[in-house]
């Protein structure tokens, strides 16, 4: 029986409406200017997310989210399965690369004022992606179930306790009880492989839709002076450039994963004291150090409460930044940029301080 491929293609095109998509891709153009390099950070995030999904599924096939099996199953993945240690290393490092690129992407948008009207919602969904990505890292950190991950999770889940009224409930919800136990491990695994992927896919779909709807921003100066900015065809020119960058990033990721593969400690002992020098992941270090510099008591409230409130206020302010910086070309816009530089310096200095 001979299959008519033209009819098969027409059948798929009729059901999936592929022709309008291809036409849109061939007509779409990407502005070319001095800040165009930052466009590629967005697609790089998708690359690392795809790697996370593939390697995560491979690891989940052999992982056991139980007190008795978690640490042993990770050890078996690393020692018994062919290249299992490399898959785990790639999964771990791609998470780090993904969060680093989300941060870089948001900082680029901040300093180029690309969140300005009509792209406010694009910025807000990007902030949501950053938060969800960091929660991904936090929930995944416990899964090896060694002493370091157990102690770090105890510290991390105890932070919401400083919030009045709802703080204790939030901590108990995260832990599945009053302390970090096997219930916490099962809960974090559920968050990591079921709930958070659904959340990030939903936010990402809205974010990509907004990017396609509003298009990529041009430099603020060009928009104010109504200068015409040269453009590059999305297909195939921009896509080919993206592919070249992806190949470089894949080579970098593989090299780092081969040379700096994560280790695995012995199975966690819930009765043992916390090991000395417990630190969270790098993207939480400056927050960790911020909590440490506040005194135990500050009048009627604890220092931890003040620190948590200040952090939450800062996060909310950044989330609504497009509505605060309503005139990015004016004096307020320059002040916002100065604040961004100070915030970046603060995060770097406090992260280094936390490691000393």
C-alpha cells in the first residue's frame, strides 16, 4: 500500500493549523541593536528546561522517594547505571545554568527598561518563572537525602516561621508536619516532579504568548526618538544563530558536568546534629546572609521577622516594577537603574560574605 505523503501532510496541516504558524515564523523579524545579545538568554532558558525535563525523567525511573530508598537509589544511579552519574550531574548543573540565565535575562530587561508599556505582564510572568525555578532547586536539593540536604532543608523550611499568623502553617505545610521527615521527602518529590512542572509550563505558555503578541522591545532611546531599528528575519537567520549559541552552551554544560560532578553523602540521620557550615544553594546565599545579620530581638519582634518582611517587600516591589517605573526615560528611570546596580552589588557581596 502506497502512502501519499502530501495527503498525510495536508491532514496534519488541517488539524493542527501548521501553515499559519510557518507563515508567521517566516514573516517575523527580530530587532538588531547593541542590546540584541540579551534576546538569546530567553531561548537558552528553554534549552536548559528541556534538558531538565529529559534528565529528570531518566532519574525518576530509578529514584525511590522513601527514607529507606532515597539515598541508596541515588547511589545506585551513580554507580550501577551506565553513565548514571553523568545524567545526575547534567541534571544538577542544568538547573544551576537555568536559574543563572533567568536571573541574567531579568537583569537585562531591568537595565534596558524592556518591561515598559505594553510589556508589564511579560515582566511579571518572568518574575514568576524565576520564583518557580528557585523553588524547583529548593525542592530538588532534599531528594538525595544526605546530611547536608536534610540540614539545609530544615533551615529553609523554618524561615516562614517568622511570618506572623500564617508562618507556622506554611512551615508545617512544606514539611508535612512539625519537622523534616520522610513525609517531607515524599512531599518535596511530589512538588518537584508533578506540581511545579505544571506550574512552570502554564506560566511559560503565557510568557511566550505575551512575547509573541507584544514582540521584542527596542532600545528606549530609539523608541523615544522614534528611530527605525534594523531587523533580522526570525527564520532562518535568528534561529540559526540561536542554534550556534545552544551548541556552545551544551558543550559548556557537558564539560562542567564531567569535571565537577556532584558527590553524594551518607544517608541522612534525623537524630544527628547538623553538620558544620551548612549553606544553601548559591542563589539563596545572599538571602541566607541577610537573615544572619539581624539581631535575635528588635523590640517587640524578632530580627528574623524584620528580615523576612523586608525581603518580601523587596520581592513585591520588583514584581510590580513596571507600575513603579512609569517614566523609564526620566529621572525616576535612572534611579531605578541605580537601585538595580546596588541590589546586584549587595547580592554578590553578601553571597561572598556567606561563603567566608
